[in-house]
C-alpha cells in the first residue's frame, strides 16, 4: 500500500505540474521564449536567402568554355554552345543543377566529358574533353566515329579535317572496345613488317580480319584462349616463323593470308602479279 500511495502521489504532482499555467513557471517561460526566438531568427534568415537567391543579379549570364589542361578545342563552336546552354539551362547561380548541365554538354557531338563549376555571382565554367577521332565505324559514309578509347560517338568524316588518317572499323556496336583491343594487338604484330592496320572487321561470330597498309589482307578467325596464350598468337608466331620461306618462293606476290587453320596457314597470290611474271618469263625465254 505504501508503494502504491507513493506512486499515486508522484503521478499527481506531475499531472498538477503539467496542468498548471505556464506563466506560473518563469524558468519554463524563459526556455520557451528563447526557443521561439531562435526559430523566428532561422525563418527570417531562410526567407532572406530565398529572396536574395531570386534576385536578377544571380541569373546565369556567363558561361566560360575551356578545354581540359593541355588540350585545345578543334571541333566545338564556343559561341553556339554557350547560346544553347543559356537557352536550355534552368535555375540561377544557386538553384542550377550542375549534373544536369554536365549531362547536357556530354550529349553534344564531339564532347567526351564535361566538368561544370559555379563562378560567383552569375557564371559557370565548363571544362571540356573533346573527342579524339581515331577511326570510322561502319564505313566511310557512316555518321559514327570511334575515339582513341574505343568509344563510339556521332560524327562525320568531313568534320575530322585534313591530316588525320582514320582507320576503318566495323563490327557489333557493343564490341567497339574489343575491336580497339584487337587493333592494338594486330598493329604490334605487324610492326616488324613496317605495316600498319588500315581496316579491321569483326563479324557477329567474333571472327575478325584486317587489311594492312601494304595492301595485304589477313584472316584471323575467332580469337580463342589456349592456356596462357590465344590460338591467334600461336598462329601469328607460326606465320612469322615460316614467312621467309614464303617470301623466298613468292616474293611480293602474296596479297592475302588465312590463319584460320589449326596446323598451318594459306596464302593467296595476286593474279596481276602472276600474269606479269608469266609475261616477263616468256620474254626472257624468247631473248635466250
């Protein structure tokens, strides 16, 4: 009973304290007043900031476009791009979403990456990494180019300019980086011949062939793994091993090589060379 009585008395005191008017407790009044003043001050500050952020002085008026360090912009028209940005961007210095501006720039032709930052009080600086064209994709008349990273982008050969020799690539669109990897391997293989890859085609079955700068075509077939090396590497090594014998027998007459055989390779002789050699041979016999 004593415990129950103590509990009821304590509860009664709490209830009486809560039910009594607040003004009967000066210390509570002071705490409440301080809390309300703080809330009011915060609301005033927020209101001032919102009002200031909507002033015309913070409307975006300047967009500075610059290349990333050490590069130049060759294919991007700065005035046109600036106007497009100012017409489409939403918000002011405070409210503009930099990620949206970044995506807008990267959707433009010839822009690989863009980095956007604010400049007080009403400007943006956009650092652009421009696409570096390396080859065509799907033929010279295609509107798709490949950059030096093996990525495809919208562009035309006529936009590239003079002095840049593009490699002709083709294959499944989702395999552009694999095509670039094969190109780098093949280019390294035929460097001892002082030849470069001028075109590379990858089929839907991932069989591939290249055409070299000396006019020779090389068929590789599918690139399958074989222990720590690929079958293609084994077949290329076999080609180089026996190539001196091929040259000794058919010097400068081979215009195509087929490496798709398991235990050897085939060569195709240029018919024009054969006819020329036959004519020269007959002339020499007549002279004798």
